[in-house]
């Protein structure tokens, strides 16, 4: 069954139509990239799917269930995860401690229990770190890690909620190109093996074309092209409007 469907998502900000009838579907295990110039409406679309923005029109369904306007916390319980930011991790805590806290948060316990985090869920947290190749660094403070490794831990934190859909709006922002490619390769491997659907944006076109199964090209709030990386790369409209060729 289709994991995520967006139908006719539309959002206006004053006179700007940030998204205009955006429709797409995402299957389990699929890497779907949304690309387009700055201001194209990518984040607006993400935020409507992720429940942070209320669409003016359109519908979002998750495995057939209408989730339009469902708040992020409720979406999380339905299996929608998102990429986290560095600021949301706790730099003085260990790598494994951060993941244990994420596991606890997903059990809807309170932040007052953070002091107990070290004793809880260590094995589960280590298993998550193993999935992102970070188990060997479990007991280092997260603040000591290289930026690319922090991003891997953040992926483990996103996986702590056992998502079936991951929303990643520019997950590699601030990373060096080689680190970007490595993180996207990691995400793609996990998505395919574990049948998690991933909707992502990424500025590095090499990573997009290497790791997306399908690509949506958004320009001024509208999808102007969609298809496999090969089809999108060859599309004359994409070359003219977006790739500047
Ligand atoms: P992208 O993520 O593709 O760069 P955005 O979705 O952030 O594009 O923005 C699409 C358009 O909507 C832009 O013209 C932007 O200025 C406008 N926009 C986005 N968010 C807001 C907002 N909260 N208020 C007003 N205008 C916004
Ligand atoms: Mg954006």
C-alpha cells in the first residue's frame, strides 16, 4: 500500500503561492527527493506533510489514513520521523545517552527522567547506533564528535521512534560534500533494507541523483517534472529552468 500520498497541497503566504497543487506518492522503502531552486516551496511542502503548516487546500494520507493537519507529535506516534538538528541533542551527554533519551522520549516519559536515562534502554540504543555505524563511539560525549558523525547519531535518534516514513528537509546542511554523500548513502541503505520511505531535499545534486529512486522537481510552487533520476536529468524543462543548461 502507498505509504504517503499528498494530493493537491496548496499554501499561500500573502500574495505568494508557495505551493500550488502539489501531489505525489511515496512507497515503503523508497527514497523520494524533492529538488528545486531556493524559494521553490520545498520546505513549505515538507511542513504541510509534517503537520507544522496547515494547507489552504489538499490532503495528506499515511497508509490510507487521512492525516491532514495532524500535529507533529501525533504524526510521530503514527510512524512519521524527521531529521533532528544538532541543537536538539545534548552535547555533554554521551552518544549512547542521547539515543537512550530519544527512546525514552518516544515512550512519552517526561524530561525529569533524563537523569535515569543512563540506566535505561542501553542495549536498544546500542543496536540503533550499530545501524548507523556509530556503536564504537557510544561512550564518547557527543560534543566531541565530527559533524558528520553527529549527523549519524541524529539519524539513530530519528530511528528511535521506529518510523515507517522519514521526512528530511536538507539533512546534510552544513556538511562537506564527501560527508553528504556518505550520509545519504547510509540513509538510502537503511531505507531499502528496512522498508522505510524517505522524503528528502538535498542541495548536492550528485547525492540526489545517486540515491533517489524518484525525483520531484518543484519550481515556484509547482511540480514541473518527476520521475527516475535518468528521466529527470534528461528532461529539457528541468535543464532549462533548474539546472541552468
Ligand atoms: P524552499 O524550501 O524550496 O527554499 P520555501 O518553501 O521555504 O522554499 O518557500 C517558498 C516561498 O514561500 C518563498 O517565496 C518563501 O519566501 C515563502 N515563504 C515560506 N515560508 C513563509 C512564511 N512563513 N511566511 C511568508 N512567506 C513564506
Ligand atoms: Mg527549504
